[in-house]
C-alpha cells in the first residue's frame, strides 16, 4: 500500500470510529480525541457532537510560529513555477506561503509590516485563508486542534483555547465564542507568477524546525473521486460535484460562486453582488496540491483574482483576447494580481476584493444559499 493510500485508509477508519461515538460525544459534552483542552465548553454556538477527531492530537500538526523566509530568487531553487502558493500583500510588503509547506503545517503565525496575520490552509477543504490575528485588542497565536467540523479544520487560540472554524474565521466553542477573525484579501497563484511580478516578495522557507517531506503531498489522489473522507452536510446542486472547485465571493449575507471549470473557458467574468461591482480574472497556470504525490507534477487547476473594476473613478470593462485579459477602454493587459502589465495603464492596480477557492462541499456546508453561476 502506498503512503498516501495508507493515510486515506487511516483517515476513513478514524472517521468511522468518530461516527460510532458521535452520539456519545454529544451526550457527554466533551471534546473528541485524546488531547486535553482547557476550553470553556459552557460557551458555544454549535453542538459539540458536530466535532470529530481528524486523527492527529492537538498540535499533532505543528503550526509555524517563527516563520523564516527566502527571497524569490532563493525559493526558485526548491519550488517549481507550477506549484500553488498563497499570496498576501500589505503595506507594500508581499508574503508568499507555498502550499507544499502549509499542507504539512496548516497554519503560520506571521507579522507583515505592522499587521499580525495567520496564513491558514485546510487541505481537506482546499481552503487557504489569511486572517488578522487581533481580537479584542489582543494578538492571538493559533494552533491546529486536530478536530474537524464538516471536514474543515478547527483552529484554537493559545490564550483561551477557544475553538475556531477555519473556513469562516468564527469562534464556535469557548470564551471567545461569537468573535470573528477578519479575513484579509489573498489569493492562490502559481509560483511562476510570483517570480514574474512580485520580485521583492518574501517566501516562507523550509526551515520550520521540523522535518517533513516538503514538495510531496500526503493527500495524493484525494480529489480524483467525489467522496469526502469525513461526513459533511451536502445537498447536490445541479451537475456540481462535491470536489469541484468554486471561486467564491461574499458581501454581507450574499454569496456567489463560479465553478473553476467555467472560468477556465471564459477567463474573465463581471458581476455585481449586494451593490458591489466586481471582475473575476482566471489564469490556468497553477497546479493542484492535492493531485499527485509530487506537487510540481500535478494537474493544472488554475488560479483566480477578484477585483473592483473601478480605477481612478472610471469603470473598466474587460474581455479575453486570446491568452490575455484586456480592458476595453484602453487596451491594457492585466495579470492575476490585478495589475496592468502592458498598455496605457501599465503599473496601475485594481483594488482586490476578498474571495476564496474551495471545494464545493466545503463552501456550501457553511453557505448553502450561495448562488452558483451557470448551475441549474
């Protein structure tokens, strides 16, 4: 049996055991798994029976607490241009978190400029999100609890050990129940785009303090089928499969999603949600981190950027011109970072709008009323 197959078998067995004790967990009002928590269980917004043990104990997946960084040129020696990375920009600084590293650690506590941030990644949901770590004027450090809800990672903060839902950023159990981490605009792109357009970025490197098989995926083959390892609430939506990728936009209580298969054909989509106009760009270059064992050789799934089409008081419209995205007003060409790279507007940047790319089952478990563009 291959290593990845063994991991999946153990995960399925763990899930089965969790399902058996599901009722007992809810009745006993305790947390599943072997790890002790000092979480205040009297404060919660969910039934504790919804929490399952993912297998590893608390901190069994080690978060990165003292991140170290390479230059883009240094990182090019060990990361392939096709590989997916999570990019966050703030105050003129750019951070790049390779998924080949986050897939083994799931989160990195970092500071970008004056902003304490948490770069998080749940491989089971394909959810890579950057949060502001400040809550109630305090900076929190986060770890991996080893628990899951709807197959999504549950994080915990080290000050109160409250439990936080990664996909929503909401504290669901513990002293801070009801608090929300602010989601910061970020995007998953291929490292080649970073090399081409973000020369001064800092790239999280492999000096994490632990030894892992970086560059390899322990989830190889996960997205080949249409089954989740852990149980999730999911109502089928047209032809959409559970493990299809969705690019999602949420403003207030309104949410809209574009299947990446659709974006792969159109490359650019425009719309408005809750009074907010937006433009979606798609680039096909990025590979999956959840396909083959060797991430650099995995299938291409592409990447997404979402932006306001308003620039200097003017509303721009966009179209696909062969393999380029062009604005119709000036004929300038734009990249996945929302920057004009050719034409009269070269050097101008569009304002980013928060978005994400998730497996359909994961997003719809928490936002079931989402409008799926193109879905019947």
